[in-house]
C-alpha cells in the first residue's frame, strides 16, 4: 500500500536521522531513530482543531478528543488507556485552535501495540460511537471547563481576550473548549460527520520517534493503516475570517469578580507562525515580559512596586495572526494601581519601539528561546510532537530541526520594528479585573 517514500535525512539535532513517507491513502509518516533510551513515542496530529468547529457548535473538536478514548470496534471503553498503561506507557490527547493530537510513549517493544490501537480507532471509531458516549464526554468537558475556566481566579480571561482579538464570525473567535450551550446541541450524527470528514488518513500526520527499526515500523504502519480509506472530498481549510493583521483600535472590558488581586491583562495581534516577523515578535515578548529579568518585571515589580507578577507570552498561530498575552497582577486588591500599571507598560513599550533591544537583551532572549527549543526536542515525545506540528502546519517535518537558526538570525532592528508595528495601544484588547470584595460584595 506504500507509495514511493519521500525520504530526507538530517543531522541538525543530535545526529538523529529523519525520514518522511506517505501511504497510498495519504497518511504522512515521520520516522526518527534514537537508540539512547529503549522507548518509542507515537504522536498523531489530525488537522482538526477548533477552527474546524461548525458555526454554532463551538467545542465540537474538543469534545471529539474525548470521544477518541471511549472505545473503538475492538477496544472497549477505557481499554486504550488500560492497555498502554499496563505495559508501562503513558498517553493523552489535546485539542488546540489548529489541530487535535494523540500521543503515547511506551517501551519500544510495545510499539506495534500502539500502532494497532491508533489504527483501530482511526478505522473503526465510527461504528462504536453512541449517544451514551456523547453524554459521558459532554459531562467530562463540562467538568473540565469548570476546573479550568469557570471556577478559578481569572479563569475566563483568555476566553474574553480571544473573543476580542478575533472578531465574531472568525473561526478563531472561540477557545477550543467552546461553550456548554453550543456543545449541548451537538448530535451524534454531527459528531459522526466530523469524524468522517477530518479523522482520515489524508488529513493526518503520525510521527514515530525512539528506539525503532524504521523499516519494520513502516511495515507495521502500512499493515494497520494502509487499508483505511481516505476522504477524497476533504474540505478546504476554513477561512480565519480575519482580514486585518492589525486591530483597528483598542478594545476593553472591566470585570468585577471573586479574585484576590486586581489585574491588567492584554492581548495583541502578532505576525503568523512560520514567518520571520513571528520569530522577531517572540524575541520582543521575551525581552519585555519573559521572566524576572524582563523589562516589565524590573519596572513593575522591582522598581515601581506596582505588581507582584508580570509576564508576556506568545501563542503561535499559522492560520490567523498569533496572539501575544500580557498578564500583570497588581500588588493589592484595589484598582488604585491599575492606572499606574498601564502607564508604565505603555512607557516601556513606547521606549522599546524607539530604541529596540540592547545587544545583551537580544542575546539573552535568543538563549532563552534556544533552551526552550532544546527542551522540546530533548525527548522522543517532544521531538515527535514538533515533527507533527511542522508537517501539519507547514508541510515539512524537517523544519523542526532548523527553526532555531531562524530565531538566532533575527536582528535587533527587526525586533524593534515588529514591536513598533504590533505592540501598541491600538492593536490590543484589554481586560482589567477588580476584586468583588473591594466593592463589598
């Protein structure tokens, strides 16, 4: 069932070889040997994230991640978990805006079992899905939403910021977990149609990394996955619904909630992942808000004594502008310091847009991103995930091994320029939090 394999090798990271193959049904397979530890990691990425949720059905892609663990034709109930854990392995799954992925790491001699398990649910989950599974998974996701969003301090801030940064009607307007009201409307038929459409070999990348024999592994993949039919009517990628890379003016919300401290949160539209400008933005955010040596931390916490914490992070997105998320917690439980915090942030961003980073700041930021890159590629599981990411989003798994070079090549002026264009008041959404106890509630 194999087509001629498209094989390319690389020695960019640790001397590990990387080969890419494609089955006749379109399944892309990435293989990489690493005999340092007797384990194998299998990571499967489906191009089926929350941006694929149908209108009015936010959270369907996330719900489906739960359904993938409810049993398939030959694997009943939680037996996928049980089989992997009994052989000493670990596994899980997750959904983001741009993909769903399922990952497990096992002793290498159990690799064939994992490949069979993944093939069984890709090929036969449809026949096992039931209304009972839908109800069970719906309850699981509602509980997850309570724990992560609704019943924790500042838990809904990311959802609020995303909704403001990406306009109504955009496929990025809602967070992957979706809303309970939308998810409750999803029918078994709609879930089955989602599976038929997106959970197909030609919409999937699988990476197998570790103590493997590539030839034998590829033979197993062909044996178990080769007969699964492709979806030759795979729809085009949903449009992001975002026409402007920069927001047309600041948007704000003020929230009174049961939180311990007042807070200033903001999100900015930033360049798309895969671009040189996105790497420059990553460096800018690291310099401004990446840890206790950053400009924001030094100004807000150490110098002015306005905050107890200040951080700036990047959510890379390929199909829409990326999101820069600023999180500052005030020193007290009143709103008295919020104005001073915002003024200090604006002053630091304005100064950075004019001066850019110092040579030392740029070197430290590049070293930080290099360490993060090494951390991601330092395990077989992390490497498998990165190979899938670059294959699904950019069509080339090998980019995972060369991406660091792009970051190290960015100049100080490029960092300054991206900050001047994107890190400004007119290109941000702001949510400020006020503790309800400050109002005597």
